[in-house]
């Protein structure tokens, strides 16, 4: 059995008056992500983790921020394309583990919806996905609410 591990990372600046979208869920907040697309740090990191696990490239190669068709695009389209690619290569998602680092707002009330949304897009059981939210204890740009970041690890196995 062939298994592959991928890691993804993303960080975006937070700015007043923008929407805060994580895992495709809009979360009430006075600040949101400044990005070419919707800035969904979880979907960006997850897309990179999936693509990296199979050595396919990264989100910037497939969906460059210089391409106007991705301006304000929902990051779900990036994740759906990564899923199509791993399906074509005959890999199955074993599990996903993500850490979202954001000072405010608290994400616990939205975690289940974020997991459900991700599971639906990837067509996997929600038990295969785990998300944690952490703060940076008011240190650095994340702690000062200037940015937020996300790490994601995925495990894939080759289908027989």
C-alpha cells in the first residue's frame, strides 16, 4: 500500500471591512482576509497539502493571483480541483488535520460547520477531518490581529 503525506501552509493579512471566510464558512468578524481570492486560509493550506502529497505543484502554480478569473473567487474551486486531481491519480484521503491560528474571533462555534462543509466538498466522512483553532497569545502579527495563518497535514493512500 502506497501512502503519501502532504503539508500546507497559508497566511493572510486581516483588514477591516473584509469578509472572514474559513473552510467556506463566513464567520462574523470586524476583519477579514486581504487576498486575491476570498482568502480562505484553511482551503488554501488544504489545497497545497493535497497537491504536495502527490507532488503535483502548489496553489500558486494552478491558480496564480495574476489571473483575473480568480479575483474574489471562492476558494472552494481550488479545493475541488485538487480533489479531482488526487482522484485522477487514484488516491484516497485517509485523514486531514488542520490548525488555524487566529486571535479573534473564537472559531469553536463554527468548527462543526467548517468540518461538514469540507467533508461535503471532498466527498469524505467528516470523521476524517479534524480542525483546531489556536491563538498566538497576543504576540506577533497574528496576536495583534493583523494576520491569521493555517497549517494542514493530509494522509493519502493509493487506491488498489
